[in-house]
C-alpha cells in the first residue's frame, strides 16, 4: 500500500467560488491556493443546506463538494482527513463533525456575524421600523442560540478545537464578551492582503488630489453617509475643484446615500461591483482612500488600498487602529465627524511630504501586518502544528 505523505485537509465553508460565481468567499479561496502551493492536499466542502443531493465541481484546481449537514457527517465518517478547517462557526458545519466523532484537529475561523450579539449592528436600526423588527426577531431566533453554541464550543471543547480571529480587538472586545467566555488559546491572524496583487506603486504628489472610495452600500456599517457629508463640507473650501473623487460600490443604499453628490462634476459615481483586478487599476490612478466605518474586525478594502500605496483616511474605531497607525501609516479621525474627515483630506492637500511618507510607510506596514508571511504562512504553520500534536 502506498504511503500518503501530504497533509490532507478539508476546508468547510458556507460558500465557495465557482465559474458562475467568481467572488463568493474569495478570501477563503486565496487561503486554499496558498495551502496548495505549500504542499497541502486540500478539498473543500461547500455547506449549502438547500441542496438535495451532493454536487461536485472543480474550481481553479480545487475540488469542491456541495452538500447538506448530513452529507458532511457522512463524509467525515467515511474519509480520513488530517485536519478540518472551518469558516464561520455555525452548527451546520460543526455538529456533523461532532456526530462523526472526528479525532483530527478542527481549526475554526471566526469572521464576524456568527460571534456577535444581536445589538452590534446598531447602525442599521436607523433604517426604519422594519429593520428594527427584523433585528429583534433575529435576537431570539439566531443570535442568542448562535452565541450559546459558540460559547459551548469554547468552554466544553467537544472537538480538538483551535480558534482564529482576524484581530485582537475582535477577539477580546466582541467575541469573548458576547459569548461570555475567554478563548485562552486563540490565535490572531488577519485576512491575507496579497502584496503581489496589491503591489506598492510609488505615488506622485499629484495623486493626493485623486481620492477613492470602494465600499459596500448594503448597510450603514461603512459610514458612507459620513463620507458624503465630508465631500459636501469640502465643497465649501477654495481648493475643492482641484480634487477628484471616485466613489465605487453597490447596494440598496447607494443611490440614496450618494444622491447629494450628483451636483459635482469632480465626483464620479459607479454603482456596480468591482473585481479585484479592476480595484488594482483604481488603486494605480488614485492616492487617497476614504475608509470611514462604524464597525470593522479588520477592514480589508482599507488594507488592500494601503498595500497599494494609497493613504488610508479611516475612522479611529473598532479594529482599525490595529492596522493603521495615525500619522504613521495613515490618518485616523474621530467617528461620525464629516468635518474631521474633510480636514484630513485638506491636510494631505497642503502637505505633499506627509502624503508621500504615509503612502510608503502604509504599504510597508501593511505587508508586515497582513502580507503572506504574516497570514497564510502562519495558518499553514498552525495547521501543521495541530496535525503533529
């Protein structure tokens, strides 16, 4: 019998890219490709409860199985894996492993909603009574049950579990308080910011006048309304016509939030999804990235822009200061302050040297904090460490 030498892992996720849906959980696919490059034998189980029968496809040389929880349990009972890598710690992806009594290590990535208390998305409550009613309903029919489930995982350890969070702030200020348990052996590894894709390009001083925003508009999480108010504030200042704003994104709130900007010829509005390749091109043509937020466990689009050499102007809240240091690798402003956001842009307008310094240091520090060596290489080392235990 041939001896299998490669470490065989099963990645379990709530979605995965395909040729018909290229950008579905692309951040997981980038990890998987790095694992393959490191010599791990990787399969993916795309947990999708609505499917009736198992489905199989290959995407970018990655074998993917689509199935329900019972399919996952059967797979875990019949096949041998050296480790299970689970994204989003929900019952449908972990209870099957418990039922199968797997003995291999299970590494769980905690990303956000699955570990938060119901009230964390408070900024959406202002949308109207329907949104408030929906949030209150989910309090009992999702969040409380999910928080208890995650707490039991952390406390009772029904599997050989390790937990990964994308920021220390998220683990200590959100996950642990909301599940009322300490993750004593938790590992903090940010999401990968690919320094090869988002390469640093030295910026000319003129690019400080070209300001970019690429954000979702599905909720008020990203404070796009504050950004719009900041542009309105800048429109009162004498140099405003020298600035060019490119506002990109999609979501139900895009038209409503950006409506006041239609009056300005130096503001370009693009209501659509942008691929990573398109975002790289936008990065090359701009020098400043607007990243106001109300809640971020990392801020991936901000980090990608900084890696490319744009100066990130972001809000000094949540996990953002872990990734951008004020006046060292970017500019941070107080929350809910359009004037402060406008003032930061004005400072870059008048200070070319500050712009160039922040651009270079922002990229360097982002590679050190979120580049391949700091992220997927650490994940690969963690997988091999857990398998060897």
